[in-house]
């Protein structure tokens, strides 16, 4: 019964409204280009606040006179305790010391092997939060100076304290293939961290096996897909057409890469050949004369990933986002959905399915020598039930290139995905970092997106300038929802509940969610809530919360009605 209702609701198209100005975030406040954005509840009042451009803090405050009942008020920068950052630095927000206040981790981009780099003297560290939108002085972290591009936060060893996984890029961009090792920092539970070695640390660059550091543009801490013990996987998303990695602990406590065995390292096309039209053009223009790529350079420019159960088989699938160009040929990996296929014997592989194809490039011409160039500038990914159908949809934020790179939604039909009509009311090209939250408290997930016009033509830029935009979602008019904020005990379970797995069953229909911490490209993150669309149902028959600790402590709740809830570890559900 519920599945039929869910599919019926799914055919109704939600519409987003641009509420940027009404929420107090218009041009009079934000008159500069913003590419990085993040929602987080900095004041513990159940409302998502907004961090803009990694260093400007806007608090979400009730305002009965405002059009949507809330407005964002900026905390004066001199009061935030945050330093000015250059454009390469990345941040992530989480409760790193389990005191109930969200903290800010700042990873600096230290390009020390670039002869033109000028040292700004700042180093990677974290700012303890004060739970009021302000932060304390930065505390250094024990990581070598690196050109860091990504931050992932999660409890790697399940001891109740959040750890850090930092992704670093080339030792010198344009100066060879060698990349820095990534940095895994484990918390000691006393406010300190220690860097843990990874196998890549001990290897120099070798084109045959590429065992050393690779240019990593995204890192994530995710549930290990081949076991059900609560263990995590460190997903390393690599640029430069390099293989991705997925580190897990083996039976000896050593890290090993399971990405090749699961199909997460790259797609199956490894020949590295460029298209015929590029070879033809190179005959008259030597700029296009390129040798075929070796196997280690025949993969993806991977930026981001997202996790969710797209096909409702009770396992987590993955989305992998790529920047891809037509001139690179078909061995260059494309953005794709990887479905988690677990066999009866417990073996796992991630496979592609044409019903979940996310390609948007134009069809090839009949003549293979005719120029056929295009771009996929897919920088950020998310999965969420946007229309309250009971099925999670796909969000792709694409930018940096001039051929219609924009914010797109793919609707989950129950049998695959299809491009949403009219982008569900959003016209946002040059899209950058995205973040999801329920801004107004109506149970629907809203979205903030940055914007840049890099590589746009002069005609595309004419009369325009990029801007941050907040889009409010009307899905509460389409169906009901349940949102859940988790609070760990700060002892054996981290305060934010990052890593928790939550299941909601209505009849025979079970929905599966993972509370993912900051991660992916540039520390992408969403407000720390678990969200379920319920379609036309009033009540969840059973809600199951599996806490992210070594015991995998589980709480079950029967007959939970739609609405917003908070759950403290070991306590009863509380309505917000």
C-alpha cells in the first residue's frame, strides 16, 4: 500500500522558491562571490545556521515580521574569533571535543613546493566553539604542511570521539604526478590528535601500481559496505584520472584498499585512448597532439560522493561525481550511480545500472572525426527525499564550465531516476558547494548553493555577477515527513551522532539513512539531521536507530507520527 502511495506522491513536482533576499542574505549583505557554504546548528536551538565563504557566520533567528518567519543575522566578524582565509582553505563543522558545542576545523592549503607560493604562516587547526556563533582561538593539529583540499569527519575507531581524514593534492601542481599522502588524525579523547600512518606514506610514485600519494580532492568516512559490524571505510576520491581508494582495516589491524575489488577505484574502461576527432585536429594544431594515457591515468577526476539506498534493497549505494571532458575520450570516468549488490554469500560489488544513468552530454555525430566536445563539471553530490515520496532523489551541483553546468535534480521513480522537470523551479548555473537543512522548520529540506562563473564566456557574464542563493522547498504541501536530531552521550558515542544508521518502516516499505559527517569535496556538509519523506502516511510503524559505537547499540520506537524529533542516546524520543 505505502509503495503505491509513495510512487503517486513522487509524480507531483515540488517547486523551490529563491528566498535569499527575504532571509536577509541579499546583495546588500553578501556582495562578493561565494563558492563555499554550510548549514550547521551553531547555537543548539534546533535551527540551522549558515557559514558563508568559510568564515562569515549567520544565525537563524525567529522573526514574525519576515516573509518566512525567520531571518539570518550576521555575527560581526571581529566577534567570531575566525581569521580571514585565502580562497584555498577548507573548513568543516562538528563537535570535536564532545562538549555539546560545534567546533570548526580549518585546513590550510600549504603549497610549499610551488616556487611562487608566499607563506601566510597559518597552519591547519581547529577552533573550539562557544555555542553562540563564535569560536575560540585556533589550536594547531599535528599534520605536516600540505596542500589540503578536503576534510572528512567521523569516528574511525568507534571510541566515541570524532577523527579527521584530510585529503591532499599534488606535491606541485603541474610539476609531476607525485601526490602528497593523506592525513588521518585520530582523537585521543583528551583534546589531542595523533597522525596515523596509511600504506601510501611509504611509497614513492610508480606508474605501474601508483602506490604512493595521489591528488585527493575528496575524502569521506563511510560505513564499510562488505560487513555489518559498524566498521568504517575511508573513501579517497582522486583527481588527475587516478584510481580511487577505499581503506579498511583487515583482520590484522592493517589498512588495505578494497576499492578495486568493489569497483570503486574507477570504471572498467582503462585503455586511455583519446577520441578520433582529437587525433584529427592534432594533425593541423599541435596543441591537441596527446599521447594515449597509461592505465593509472585512465580513470576519473573524482570530486565528491554521496551515500543512500536508492533502490530500496536495504544496502547503501554510492554516487561518484566527476569532472569529465569530451576530448578525454571514453576511458575518462563519468559521474555515475554505483548500486550496492550484495549476494547471498555476503560478497559485495558496486555495479552500474542504465536506469540510474546521470549522463547529460550530447549524442555523438555520425562522423567520428567531427569535433564532439562537452563538459561535465560535477563538483558536489547529495541524496535526499526532496518531494517526500519515500524515495531519495539525486542532486548534482555542476559548475566551472560554460556548457550549461548548473544545479540539477534527478527524481527517483522507484525504478530508476529521471531528470526533474524544469529543475524543480531552480535556475542556478555555475553551481558550487551545496548544503541541505530545514531552514523554516516545516519538515521539508531546503538548499543553499554557492555560485561562480569560472570559464564562462564574456557573453554569459554580461550583466551578471555570481551570488549565493537559498532555495526553500514546498514539499511539505506534497506529503508528510519526519526529521530527527541525534545526540550521543559523549562517552562511547560522539555528540553529533555522526555515523548513525537509521531505518524507518511503513508497512513493507523500509527507508534507510546514514548520518554522514562532513566530507567529500572541500568539506561539504549538511545540517546534522536525519530526514524521511513519508508520502501520505501519518505514522512510521517502526523507527530504528543504530548508534555509531563499538556495541552498535540499537533503539527501536513503534508508531512514531510525522514531525520533528530529538533523540538523546538511551533516552526516549522528544518532539521539538
